[in-house]
């Protein structure tokens, strides 16, 4: 069901998504879908939940597999932008303001979807190593997120002409972010 919803969003946009359409695509009745989702917004909430789970996993892997530290931090920034480019339907549901009633509210304490927490944790670790200034880690994370989110949106909206241009801007932004939040700056 989620894959069908994501496919519809990818092809025709969020506004074209309906439970009836998903049911038709899957060859099941609309009633069958209502057993799983109360309405379209609940289905979109599930798409967002799945997206946050994937994003969290990709961010943590980038951080961990790149050896943490500055290299891991910069790898996380590129992983974020790459996630948006690879999963544009999820990304637009997660951050595009399409969920209005809080249906996408992530379950409290569900660490499997806490992508922001991965960034905060990385910053706390970098602060512990005295590599990043001692500003409140949540505030630093909001700053970092706003920049990488901006790069991701430029890529998704077609402002950046090629994937290579996106990668170059992302890497440049990640280097400048780190320089800006480094301890002693």
C-alpha cells in the first residue's frame, strides 16, 4: 500500500493520491484500505513515518561508516541531500507541509524514526571531542538542517542543473557548516 502511494505521489503528486486510487492500483476494494488507514492523511502519515525511518538509517550509516568526526558529519549532510534525491515522494510528504492534522506525528520515543536525534547525537559527540562549539546542540542541529534542507529543496525543485552540481554544492555547504560551528570559531 505504501509503495503504491509513493508511486502515485511520484507520478502525479500528493493531490492526486486517494485511497480509492491506491485500491484500484492494487486490485483491492477501497474498503480494504480503510481497515489500515482511516483516510488519506493517515496514509500520508504512514508514508512520512517510513521516510523518517529510512532517513534515520541513512544518516546513522553515513555518520558511522565514515568514521564519525568531521568526515562522518560531512557524510551525513550529503546523505541527507542524497536521500531527498532518491526518495522525493517521501521527502515531500515529510517536509512539504501536506500533513495538516498531526497525522504524521511520530510516536514519542520511537528511535527508529528520530532522524533529527541522529544529528543531535553526532553534534553532542563532536562537542565531547571539542571539535564543535558548545552552543545548545538542538540549536546547532536546526542550523545544520536548515542549510542541508535548502540544498535538498534546490535539487528537488530543479534549480541545480545536474546531480553533480547538487553534490558539489552539498559538499561545499557541509564543509562551510562545519567550519562555522567548529570550536574556537
